[in-house]
């Protein structure tokens, strides 16, 4: 039984996808910066840390957005 995804789960999935897209874009920029400056540049290290951060955040948010979270609302008992 799958439950309907809430607004925050949908937002989490979208944010995770955007985070992975940003990691890819920064990774491409990192590739071109590596050819220009070299790997000993401090900006290279900060861009690499940013890529790692966005990848980790993206995976966590996507897993949260795809999780099957149960409904925690209390239902009224049926009167007989």
C-alpha cells in the first residue's frame, strides 16, 4: 500500500534533484578549472568540497522524497 506523497516530500525530491544538478554543473566547472590552474589551487579544493556536499545532500533529499511514510493521523472509531 503506497501512500500519497505530501507537499514536503515532493519539495524534498525536487530539491534533491536540483542539488545533484548543481553538483554536476560545479563538477564540470571544476574539470575546466583543473586544466587552467592545477590541483594545488585552494579554489579547486573548495569546489571539490562543494561537489561532495551537493552530492550527499542530493541523495539524502531524494531518499526522503521517495520514502513511503505512513499516515500518523488518528482516525475516529466507528460507532456501532
